[in-house]
C-alpha cells in the first residue's frame, strides 16, 4: 500500500533547525557550532542527572578546546514550571552569555529554548502561550538531546507548567527552533529501560498524531510514517539492550524526524488527554501519552481509516486482504503489542487513578481544546468521558 496522494493542497509550512548534526561523537562538534553562531560565551542548560552522567563535562571540554567560555545552569526539574525559565534568564543576563546550549531530556531543552527567547523579550514565558505570540527573536541556541522522544530539538514548541493555574502551556514560535541540533546516539546509551520506553512512546505518539492530524502537511506525513516504522522496529531493542548503538541511533533519528513532523502538523488529543494525567498524577509525559494512545486511536480511527491502516502496515502488521476497517484496527493491536513488550500497563486503574476522578480528568482534557482542531475526529465532552472510561 504505497502513498498515492497527499491530503491537502492548501498552503502549508515546514519548519526545521538551520542545521542538524547527526552521528556518533557528534557532540564533539559543539565548539565549532558555537563559533559558527558568532558565540564566545555559552551557557549549558541542564539538570543534575546530566551533570552526574558526565555529559556536561563532555560538552564543556569540547567548548574549552574551541576556546569558548562556558557556564552551566543545572536546576532544570522534570515537568518544569515557568519560573525556572526566569531563573535561567537571570543567569544569562548577569553572565552576558551569547549562546544557549540545551543538554538533556525534553525539560532541559524546553527550558533552554524558553530562556533563549526570554533573554530578549519582556514578561514571563507563559505570557506567550499559543502560536506565534513571541515578538522578538531570542539568543542563538544549540540543542543536544540525551533521550530519544521529546522531539524538542527539532520542533518549534516548548511546554512549561504555568504555576498560576497549574496547567501545561505550549509556546509555539519560530523563535523556539534550534539554530543547530546535535544528535549523538552515544549520549542516549545510559537511559534506563523505563525512560527509553516512556520517551520512545512519546516519539511514537508525536509521529502518529502528526500523521493523522487534520492539519497535517505533506512534509509531516512523509517524516511521520517513517518515524512510526523506525520506532516500531527499534524501540523494543533499545529497551531490551540499551548499549545497542544502532537501535539508539535509529530511535534518536526517529524522535527527531517526529519532532520535525509535529512542528508542521500539530498534535492531537492523545497529548490533550495525557497532559492532565501527567500534571495531576505526576507521571512522566511519555508514560501518560503511552497509556492514552491505544484508547484514543480506537476512538480516532474512523476519522481516517486509510491512514490508520497504513500505520498498522508501517508497524509491521500484515494487512494484505483485510478490509480497510480491519486493517485500521490492526494499528491499535500493534500499539498494544508494543506497549506489552515494553511492560507499559495502559489502564488508568493500574496507576492508582480512581474512577471518582473522571470529572476532574474530563475538565482537564477540555482545557486542551486547542488540540481538538488537529485531531482527526471531532470531540465533545461526552467523547472525552467515554475515552477516559474505556481507559480504566
Ligand atoms: Fe509529547
């Protein structure tokens, strides 16, 4: 079943970093990349785990070798609140840094993006929630992921928790795109199996949501279907044998092209329904997405049977001779098999979440209505309730 046509012909945009450096030891290029951005003093934005893994030292050494001055901000927290951006900006201004280097998982990369933006803009980062609300370009930024999932290194959005109403806010702006993304699979080898599984599933959700998005673009479709296939074929191995560089390389590539895809297509209600779960119950973002994915696919599949059938095929299912409907159903089965292989339970009750919380979940899901527009199927509050109910 080859791609025979792309679904839209209206004007669409494709966004990407100016440069992507990919491969083993790519991190050693960071000094030259700072110079190519006319930088002389770089700040590394990261978290304490990355410092103890020795990756900060690796980047510092590469920068010193290129005679770049360097400092580090290592106070990024998981699911970071907007205030961390403010703290980082203070350090950037006081130290007169001219290039921001994000190093770590999605949280570190997002804080790096936010801080680079806010170094040249007034207010707080949460004031710019929405699409293209940031008035001025920030400092140049280089993003170096140590997980394969978030896609932050290639996307134009960042997510922070707005402490004012305890909700996740998404800031999508061309000023959020990396100048340079450095993808070095050796920096992802130390991810433990659970983190590999959670972040890898986040990437799969990005790819699937981009592919079936009602606002998808041809570029997003091309990249997303390839990412789906790469993840289905490499994530079980990266999870089972973390030292396998080829599996890690392919996962890093997949997560990054899924990031390019959703930068152009936008995401759907898997993210919408998962945000309330990760915020309320403090589950990792990728895990919350993984739990909701099969339930949302079940709901969404009638919105684009052809594409869900193609997802099944990309994930290695045999759909020969099946009706379009049966083939589409196979995509849900393929995702459930993958989740079982990664030992990720996908029932909310298995995470101690009570059915009594349903109204709170539905209310939280409704706050993400911006994600209903790209979703391939229209959504009502009753629909949200029945998807959550089936997830118990
Ligand atoms: Fe995500």
